[in-house]
C-alpha cells in the first residue's frame, strides 16, 4: 500500500495553480469564448494566438492575462513572467470590489506562481473572512464552492476547506461536465488522501471512486481505492480497483494482484472475526502475531488436506467433517490478512515465505473436491449412449405430434 507521507497542503503547487480552468467572463469579443474553449481542452498552442490578440486589443481582465501567462509558459514562447505580473496588477484591483471568488482565487494562484506564500495566506484569510461575515455570499455553484475550499487550503485551514470541497466534488460529479474535470480531480484527490490518512475509509473510497469513474485515477489513487474499499467491506469495488492498478503497471503488479485476490477471498467469508481472541482489537495485535495467525490457519488447512489424501474411501459423514474443517480457518486467516494489508505490510512477501499464497488466489483450496466418479466400462458407455439417443428420439417425436395437433386446430 502506498503511504500518505507528504503534506496534503503541498497539493497546492504551481502545476495545480496553472492547470485549473475557470468560468469565462462575458465579452463582446467572440475570440475570448473560442480561446477559453481551447484553453479548457488543453490545446494551449492553439489558444495562445487568440489570447495574444485579445490582450493586445486592450483586455484588462486579470483572468485573461493569467491564461495568457500559462499558455506562454506551456508553449515555451513569449514573456510569460510579464503576463503573470500584469495579471497580478489587474487582479489586485479587481479583488477589492469583487462580490464573488473568481478574482481572489486567481490572484492567490498568481501569488503562488510568483513565489509569494505570505501574500497567498493573507489574501485567502481576508476573502474567507468576508464570506464568513456575509460580505461575500456563501457560494452555491460547485465551481465557486471549489474556489472557497481552495482558499481555505491556501491558508492551512483544512477542516474548513473539507465541506466546501466535498460539496464541489459532488456537484461536479452530478453535472458530469468535462470542463471542470481538473477541479474535480484536484479536490477529490485532496479529500481522498486526507480521509485515507485519517483512516476514514468510507470517505476515502468515495473520493477515489470519483477519480476512477472520471478516468483520472493514478496508480496511487487506485491502490488507495482498493484498500479503502477492502476496509469498508466493498470487496467488488476493491477487486476492480486492484485489477485496474495491475493493468496500469503490469511489470510490477504482484501487490495489486494480492489485493485483488484478498478482495475475492473476503467476499466469500460471511462474517469476519472482530477480534483475534475475543478480547483484543486487531490494532493490539503485533506484526509477528499476525504472521503467526496466518501460518497457523494455513497449517490447519494443510493438515486437513493430508488427512483427506490418506483417506481411501470417504463416507458422507467424513466428507461433511472434512469440508467443515477446511473452511473453519478461513475467517481468521482472512481477517489477519486484511489487517496485515491495512498496515501497509507486504502480503505478497508474507504469503511467499509462509507458503500460503494458494489460499489467497485459489478458492478450491478451501473446499473439498467432489468425489471422483468411477470410470465407465465400454459396455456402460454404450448403454449410456443408447439411452441418450432414445431420449432424443422421444423428444423429437413429441415435438412432431404437437405440430400436427396445431395444424388440425
């Protein structure tokens, strides 16, 4: 499992700040709508000449200058620093009278790209305070909810950011608009990583599920979606996520295959033990004890199979007993394996050295195979063939009589 080791606030990087799209301002120049359309589609080289023309024509819209900055920087032509500085000047004037969050959002991004973190924090705090006091109406549109959430993140107010970003993601997902996909991707990943790190697995699975559904899930996202889904008992989703991760990195997919195998195994267990001994929680069990539980459960299966192999003629009562003994260790084995995986430990290595990988991947290892049928003699084969042929002839004759009766009617 990939651990959440980086500071969540570092997600507000330059890459985020410049990639996110925005709602275009109304403009008489039809080139603006076309430029925004190309920009939103990531066709920056095509958007650039249109934005150059709009700015050269006298546009004093700070967001347009910001778009020009990013296109120049992306394409690698022109003075992108000059465009960023002009965006700062314009946005600083606009934000003073703005009754929404767009200007402040892009000004904060501008400060980020200029390397002015103190300005980012100051601006974000001022704007969110205006929302809290009612000076700026609380946003209802998903895009504005995202901007408010991001402004809280920019000042380190993660708890305040969470509900706004959650509403925004839900709104984007419900609308299904590709235009705001970058917003959904950033917010869902931020929320998912935070929830996963706090072991709020249901919330994490929901956010990483949004990324997977939108086709934006990274390898790390898929791994966390699989793990979070395992922890909440959504084994079908867990298996799909791990298998998708394995396809994404086929050359190094063993851990994901084990995750998918564990999801399939857990889905067959009706009830998992909530304690290893009826007294302690799984959190209180050490790594060595978990590995011992796994080995002992596997050993019980091996011993039962050895007895089965040594039994020449098995009675119905013996079959019932052996079937129960094979299945008895499975809940404890599965619970221990899930806890092992939850801690980020390599189940693949433990299973390899413990010799119980087949118990994860092969469901038949937990089952008693059907009794072998005695081979038929040549005479019995001929008799069975004759019986089948007579049965077929009888069916065809009955069908023909039914057709004749229908014609008479």
